């Protein structure tokens, strides 16, 4: 038994080390390396790449505070937060409607919610490129309503794409939470003179928090690192952390800086996860 | 005594798809009444209660509350409250918050709310638990909070759907008395749903026996037990012996019938119009045995005996058929009859009821 506990877990540990720890250590090492003359990097230990996030060199070679990357981090956080909030607001009624259907209908609707996952992410984001484009359904409707210019390549377009991409990750846990809800509780709400809206706010919402919290993590974390939507729908005009990292490893050929930004992104994700775990533990302690 | 009409149910029919759950049900419940809907599982009791609460709409018919038609009003606009079978306490709220919930929705101000919550907690003896959550309570305590929550908004009618069925026997007995007491104290009309005849007989002012989606009989507990109007009621409430009988003559509320024992008796009847076949219902405790045998006499042999503590059930084979006889185990323990023993039985004419078949 003891032997199995140790040796039985070796494959799992092996996988973790090979696919997570080793690449992570490599990225960490690159983030403190020097930029190579022709791209790539040269082994070294320097904190320059991290300083680059906050400072830039002026004409005289002095380091001065430069918020341009902070702005990108801020925009990334804001868009991820907005995506999460919109997903929550949309997922609640959708999940509620699904959860209150007949079992057959439920299965069908859940299948529909997960259907987009069967299609490649790139194809799906391209679809929005067409829909929002000047010749697309929404683009034309926008023009017909007297809207100016193009909808594409704006923060709004990115947001639409991100909400679309991540909303199933919110609907599923919220659906699970609502389905667990005792229907008698909703009746008790109505019985005690609560309107539908009051019942939703004071009974359904608090009892589906765990589902919403799980959904928020599932949406917020990948939204922080999103690359496709800013690239295609944002037209690369609005840099986000994901596209910034990608550009550093690609066109800009500044691997150490890209690695540093990647680690900052990861630190942000870890912070979110820790905050969530602490919240869950507090809740556990109270119950 | 003239009492106001609290709830009127008029010709209510409820269909679920093709299934007829309730068929042309009508009755009137008076103010201050403890009214019980009694019937076997699946007979439509909950459906009826849910229509009064507003969770279901009748397919046909009308329901009014103190003279106002409510059949299509949403639940949150009806001044009735429900004690749910599963209690349905809000798990994320303290007991105080649970009780205050309805008052908040009715727009009571804070001071009045707090006073009412305190009063309700006091009434159900749960004051020390005000800040707890439902998960920290026992079944009986949850039951009390569910009651307090439903009574707090001073409903015109309180609906209770098998509220005692989740409790253990001892607690159930205690809660019966408590419920009855609460009803007297508050003066609120109670509509109580149960499938337990003991509960119904013990607690109710009047009982409505439901069976097969229809009303079988409405009456006081003793009317329901002593004067069942049909086979269903006689069979469902308590225990009885059914015997074949031949109607000789019907005279208003009584009938003369020839029994399977050979002799003729005259007793109360229901549902008969003239000569023909009928059913005689004879309660086991109305048949006297040996020293208690009186009236129409017959003999039989004890074929089974069930000792029940307070009384003993005997199964007696007679030439006319098998009779169940029950006898209280009184002060003297001498009168116990062993299996195989020949016994003398007797019953009076008016102990039996003649029912249409
Ligand atoms: N929502 C519903 N859909 C279909 N059938 C139902 C529904 N509610 C109740 N029924 C049926 O109606 C009948 C009466 O149910 P109910 O009122 O719950 O009975 P009771 O409370 O007397 O046990 C049952 O046969 C039940 O299956
Ligand atoms: Mg029921």
C-alpha cells in the first residue's frame, strides 16, 4: 500500500514535472537572461526584463517611469473582469431557464451550450470577424441604424469575442448550482410575498454564488491570457498581455522581456486562485 | 353560529395532460377552522393545496379567499402562507432572517419587524436559536421555524402540507398538540394536509376525505368515523368489517337489511334508494365478545390474535365469514381468548352502517 502510494503516483508526478515544472523553470530562467543579438536569448542573470515593464530609457540612457505596459496590464485586467461580469449576467438567466426545463430539453440545451467547443477556437473567432465586419449581419445592422465606422478592431469587438468564447464555462457551473436548488425554496420565496425579481436576488443569487464563483475563475483566468480575440477582433491595435507576450517571442524578438511578462501574468493568475481558495476556506469554516 | 367563509373552492378540476388529478371539487372552509384534507397518497391533496397557495392554476373552477376570487392571482399576491413538507427554510439565512423575509417583502418597518420576529421565536420556543442557520437545527426545530416563518406575516389562511410526516413518532404526537394550540391561539384558519387518519381525527374541526380525485365525504372527525357515507371512507378511516347484505326496505335514513348471519337488522343507511344488494360496515371495536356480547348474537372460532398493547385484535371465523374484533385490554387480564377457542359475539343494530355497494 505504502509502495503504491509512492510508486503509483510516479507517472502523475513525471507528467507534472515534464509538462509544467520544466517549462516553467525555463521561462523563469529566460526572464532573467539577456536579449540575444539576433533574437533568442543569452544565459545571464539580470532583472532588466522586469524593469522594462515599468521603465524605459530616455534619449540620455536614463531609466524613466513609463506606464505603457502598465496600461496593457490594466486593459487586460479590465477586459477580463468585464468579460467575467457580462458572462455572469448572461449565464444566470440562461442557466435558470435551462435548469427549469424537462430532463430531455435540459440535456438538449446543455448540449447546445457546449456545442461551440466542437469547433476550433480560431474558426469561431473568425466567424465573429465576419459577423461584425462591414458586410456582416451585425455590421450592416449597425450601419443601417446610422452607426459610424466599423465595429471591428475595438475593445467592444474584443469583448464580444471573449464573452462568446468563455460563456459556456460560466453557464455550466451556474446551471449545476441552480439545478441543485430545491424548487420549494423558490416557491417559499413567492409564498412569502417576494416578487420574481426579489426571489431571484435574495434566494437564487446567494445560493448560486458557489457556481458563479467557480464560473468566474474558469472565465477570468483564461481571459487574462487571451490572444486570439485581441489579435483578430482587436486587429492587434489594442495590445493585451497575451498579444504582448506573443509579439515579444515573435516579431520583437525580445524573449527575456516576453518571459518576464508571462511570469507577471502567471503571478496574477496565482493571486486570483489563492484569493478564491481563501474565500472557499473561510466559507467552509463558517458552515 | 355564523362564521365567515375563509376559503371557497367551487367546482375545481385539475388535469395534468390527460391525467385527471382532481374532479369537480367543491367545499367551503370557515374562518378559524382547522380543516383537514385527508386521503391516500396520490389522491390530489397537495395539488389542491398548491392551487390555494397559487403554485398551480385550476383547469376549471374558482377559488376565493374571504370573498375575493384568487384562482389566477400569483402566489406572492395571496395573503396565505404555506408550511412546506420539506420546510423549505432558506439555508443561507439565519432563523431571524428567515422569519423576517415575508415581513420585509410586505414592507413592514424595522421596529415592527423585529418585534414580530421576537414574538414568533418566543411562540415556538426558539428564541435562543435566533442567530443560527437551518442546517444547525433538528427536524422538530426546523418544523417550528417553518411554522413561525409562515405565521409571522399574519396570513388569512395557513396551509400545511404533511408537516409532521418527517418527524419521529414521539415528536409527531407532541407537535400535534402544539399545532392545535397554535391554531386556537392565533385564530388563523388552518388547512392541513395529511394521509394519516389518526392525525386527522385528532386535530381537525372538520375533515374532507379525498379519494380518486374526488371528495368522498366532509364532516367532523366523529361523523367521518361513525357515519361514513361510502365504502371508501369506511375503509380508509380506521378499520372495519365489510359484509354482504340484502336490502329489504329503505325508510329515509334507515334501512332494514337481511345480513349474512341470517338475522335481519334495522340501521342507518347512506346512498340506498330501494331493495337490492348493499354492504354492511361493522367496526371491530363495536363487536362485543363473550361477557360483552349483546344485541344480535352469533358464535365463531378465534383463528388469529394480535396483541397491540392497549388492545388486542382477534380474527374470528364465523359461518357468515371472517370478522375482525378488537377488545381493550382493561384492568382485568383474565379475558384473553386463545386461538381455537369458540367465542360468542354480539353487536347492536345501530353499531352497523349500511352503505351502497
Ligand atoms: N406537476 C405534475 N405533473 C403531472 N402530474 C402531477 C403533477 N403534480 C401532481 N401530479 C399527479 O397528480 C396526482 C395527485 O398528486 P398530489 O396532489 O401530489 O397527491 P397527494 O398529495 O394527495 O399525494 C398524482 O398522481 C401525481 O402524480
Ligand atoms: Mg402530497
